[in-house]
């Protein structure tokens, strides 16, 4: 079956019942009922708007339910109830915004959500008998289809945009009878999205985390259905999960993911070496275990994953074994003897025959702790923890900064200056970040000019065995100088490992892996113009200029995805706001155009940037700190906008060509697209236009500006907004929006529902519209206009369209003469 309209379904699949298939054709505006046997049409139903949902069918009531979506969401949507057999309408209900998801029915009630581009969405419950509202609740904008289980409803909502901050991203649980909110996820976790419909199974709700600035997802979450607390998560997938055959299925990042039993946690654990003490929860006794045993792997996973566990020593006296009696709140069953087991390298290796405290792991072993009975295995459990182990003592990223700093040799007390970009500095920064210790020895310095670590994390040199390093192992050769003399490049990976002469990182029992970079973040930020409000930690709100130095870090945080806080404790005395923390690190200073310009003497909110200024924010140990001796640095190249200026549009029409088809179209000189074209003529940047939407909507779209193209995968691209933020976002193509004199048009790059305040590329255009001959835009044609036109004709000043009254593409003395005659009332131009 192909819909007669030639259209296809969007946000809508098929429903099947009683030998009938129910489907839709989106902008064909029809729902269809077909015969399962041969696809012949039984009935069709035309809706007001687009047919965007999967129909819901109640066989007992002989009814089908579905919704409609208006191209402009705020024009409203309609929920319909029809006779399932005949397609005859029984009732309909109009909503304030469009119904973009699908309908859920149960216990005589119809449930659905609505999407709103400019604010909150809504969640409706209607009586299925007559369409009367039972309740409705405000939620984040959403297309989510409700999941109804045991008297509770689960939906997701919100639009993230750039950095997932445009609106809150939430997953909700409501009481189906009253509409009361039972719980919702925290804003910080960003679980939920307008295009995510949760699924339910085994007391858990499955939802996703969207990928910032994208239509994709980057996280799958299992939530406790009663409380909303996270049971487990995985950093991929997340789009509208589905549950079948004991598995959870989802997609994300161009992959399909299937999850089996409940995975409490899955990830990497660095074991290190040596021993540590654990306490048996049943007896309170303390025991020493190796860091490289299977029980240590579980303890490390619990520390990283944030779940709990309990240990028992009831078998220790007889077998020397410590047993795990609970993980993540699930306890062993003393009646069935089901409980927590472990397996190393399942299924390749046999099941271990000793307690987890007695099984020694090799580097790279995979340990699975799982719940089950005697003879069970990881493939038939309903709950597990999967741990990939390594002997890495620590692994992570550090920023080196630039310049030099001093270190002290522990054996002699002497002080030495080393570069922040050397391999030894990478170890020191890793130790600071990872919280482990180290000692420095200078016994080779007099003869070789070399410093070396003689202990790291408590592991010291023994004979000729000690701490070695390797940069970019195994791609690059082993360094031939000591670490304080080896200069790193941005992005180098430094591995420190314990061993003897001839050892390498792959045959050590203790390893530290460090990914280095020079800067914490570096990039471009477009500041824009005007003012905006910021909120200090005190809760007070302050207005600052978009062109001040404080704006640079706020913009960088938005683009770079890091956090910051602002403190106003000096504001009453000095009028100063300062950055209190960046990603949890305190004590920050800034410098503009370092080292060419002096250190600023005012707070960042009071320092006005020039277009093109480079702002460096750096972690400062003292007031004497500079960007040269910091251990954490953010480098920002600022600009006011990609382009910011005024254009005069004139009246009439002109022709443009669509780059994708080569077809020519006539547009008004006073439309928003014309403003962009005039701006490109002023500054010389390029653009491309597509007519792919022209046949359906009469719209020409801008698919590239200044070489930056729309993304066909994420749907990010070029949008425009007139008089932002005072006026609403236009809902027509730029060729169809007519401007008024004095309008400001902003073209900006972003996703669906993005706005000019969360873009990283923006063109701001002030518009002047004047009649031909009104060269000075004062509203009347006088001899002054003729004089100005004459100056334009001889090239003394730039020309504008209003001076070209004969429309020959040039301003000449003839135009000036015609303007003079118009001023005298002799002619009309």
C-alpha cells in the first residue's frame, strides 16, 4: 500500500488489530485503515494539519485514537477519536499546541503530550468516551508518547540545543488517576528529551540523554520506576528504548544497542599494586587483600560507579574466603542460596574455584560479578557488574599550561626549575589531580643534568627496578633522556611504569597513563552586542555588556561545555564580579592580549573588549601568577560577531538563483533573505540558497554562510530571527518575511528551537528601508539627497540603493539630477 498522497509517515508507525492495519502519511494529512490480508483501504480520515502519530486502538470499544500536528506548533493540534471499523468521527479535542507524539489509552482515558516551540509543553488526560479533559499538566516541550504501567505514566521532555542547556531535560512519573507528579529526574543529569519515549520493564523505566547540539543521543539510563533514581547507565544509545525478550534495545551514534540483564555498572578499573584493608560488615574485622584480586576490582568499581556492597567473613575461618553478600542493595537469598558470584574472562576461562579475595588478576582481565544460584553463569543472570581491569594505577587527562615552575628534590632539598611542558611535569600534574604522592631524586643531576622520581604512589626503587616513562607508546621510540628534559607536544600521551632495564608499559605491574594538552580549552567566541543578565552565587542578578571580558568565559563555557560560577562579594565595594570556580577549580584570573598588553586592573565585568581581543583565563596560585606559570588555562579568541552592520534595502524586487537546482526566483528587496544578501555584498562573505522546500512551502532556505554548511545529519543549520528577543521567532522562510524600517535581522547557526543567544556563529544586520531618492533616509526627498547622490556618483562616499533611482546598477550624475527634479516636484521616482 502506498498512500494516494505520495507522502510517508513521520513519528508514526503502524498499529494492528482485528485484521486491520492503522497507519498515517504525515503531511498528506490522512490516517488509513487497511486490510492486513491484502493492504486494501477500508477507510481514511483527513485531519486538520499533519497526521503525526501511531494510532492507538481499543478493540473493546471499537475506537481508534490519534493526533495532528500543525506546521506552526502554536497554531494548535487536535486529538481525534473515530470508530475503528468505519472511520467515522466520534469526537475531537483541540489543544493549544501541536500533538507531535502518539496517544496512549488505558482504563477509559486517553493520554498524550504536546510540543511548544516557545515555552512549556503540556500533558493531557481525556476521557475516551467523550474527549472531556480529566486533567492536564505543564511539562517541558515534548513529542514523548506516555508509557502507562500500574497506574503510573512515564514521559520525557525538554530541548537541549547547544550544551543541553536550552531547556531542562527531564523524565517524569505521574499518577495516572490524578495527574499528580510522583517524581522527575534532576536537571543536572539531563535524562529525557522531546524525542524520547520511555519504556518500562521489571520495575525500571528506560530513557535517554540527548547529545548536545544534535538530534542524536549519547546515554541510556535505567531508572527505578518508584523513585526515579538511576539504577544503571551506559554512555551510548538512548533514543526511545524498547523492551523485548528480556532485553532493552535503543539507538544512538549510528548504532543499535541491545542490553541484557540489568548492568549495575560497566567500565574500567585501574587496580594498581600492593595491598589495602577491607572490613567485613558482619563481624567488623579487618582483612588485608591484594589490589590485584577480583574482590578489589569490585571495590574499585563501586568507588567509581557509586554503588554499595557488603562483605562477609563467615567462610574465612574454614576457607580463607571473603564473600560478597550484597551489591547495589540486592542481598544474597539465604533460602534459595542465590547470591553474588564472579567469573573472570567469561566465557573463555573456567569459573574460579576460590573466593574473590584469593583470585589474582592479570592486566586486562575482565571480571563479571553477577547474581545467581549454584551453576549459574553471567549469561543467565538478571543483574551484573562488568569490570575491565588494568594495572594502571591512574589514567586521565591533564593540562600542562606553559612556562616554568620549581620542584624540590626530596633527597637533597635543592630546588630546580623545569618546564611545564616536560614529561616530568605531566607526572606531577597527574599526581595533583589523582591524589597520589611522588618523590624526586637529584643524585644524577650533577653528572647528567637529570631528575628522576624514585617513588610514585608509595612504590619505590628497588635495586635497578624503578620508575620509567614512555611517550606515545608504542608508536614512538623509548625516550633517550630523562623526563625533566623531554619536551611534550600538545596531545602527547605519557606513560609512567614500574620496571627494570628493558621493561615496557605492556609488562609492568603498575602504570600511570597521562593524556596531555597545553590548554584546558581553546577556541573562538562571538560576543555579539548589547547586554544580558548573569546570576551570582548569592542569587542576585546583574546586567553586563556582551563585550566585556566576563562574557568571554561565559561564552567559552557554553561552547566548550564546562561549568563556572560567579561571585559578587566585591560588588558593593568595587563593582566587581569575579569567576569563583571553573569545573570545580577555584582561584581564577584573566589577562587580555597576553603578553603584549598589561594585566587588567578591573574586574572582568568592567573590562570592555575590542573586536579580536584574545582573553586568557588562568588558574592562579597568587596575585603574582601569570598565564606562563599556571597549571590550567583557557584561551579565548573573541569577536563581536561574524558580521555586524547596517544595510539599506530599498523597494522593489530582484532575482536570485537556488544553488541546488539552478532555478531563478523573484524576492522582495525588503525581505529577511534580502537583508542577508545585502550583508554579504557589504562584507564579501558567501552564501548558498536551496529551494528544496519551495514546492511544499514556498520557502527558500539558506544552506551555507561564509563556508559553514547546514548539517544533514543533526539538522543544525542557518536560522534567522527578527528583533530578537523582543519579537517571536519567524515561522516562514526568510524570503517570505517582510521587514520594517529599523528591524534588526539576526542570522545564526543552530538546531531546531535554538536561539541567537546559544549560537557560536552569528550575523547581525540593522535594516534601513527608504524610498528611491531618499538617500539620507530622513523620510522626504530634498536637494540634500541630490547633493549626497552627486558625491556618490563621483566616488567621494559609498553609494546606496536609494540613490540608484533609474535602477541601472550604478549611481551617476543622472541619478542626482533625477533626485533634484523629484525634490522640486517635477517628477516622481
